[in-house]
């Protein structure tokens, strides 16, 4: 399994819009992309305008399909104006534990 972690800083006045749309993106990814197996969205406890997305895919090809697929395409146009800065990839790699889940 391949996982990655992103950080996104959101404009304060768009925070609630971002929460709704990011949740929609996660739900659509899990429903429509067979290779997307986990999608967590976390709001930072000390900075309410910072969010982290932890995503897991069956493999690297599934992550690439997500990044360039229909779900991202139709949601990123709406998400982009909510960002205070471009998202930052904090890391990514192949899972050590837990073992791959079918």
C-alpha cells in the first residue's frame, strides 16, 4: 500500500467551505476510485486554518490515478481559491504496518 500526507493552509473566511468540500472529495475518492482505500482529513489543534490529509492507495499507480482523475479534476477548481498557499506534501511512501488491506 502507498500512503501520503499533505498539509493545506486555508483562508480563514473559507474554512467551513473547505471542510465541506474536502469531505466531499474524500467521500467521492473512496466511492469512485477502486484504488483509494483510506482518506483522513485532520484539522490542526493549534491552527484552525491548517488541515492535514492522510491518504492510502493500493499502490503508487492508484495514487497517480487519484491525482490525475475525475474526482480531483472536478473538485480542485473549487478548492484552489480556498487555499492560503499551495498544499505541501509532507511525505509519502510504502506502508510498513499495518499490513496491506484488500
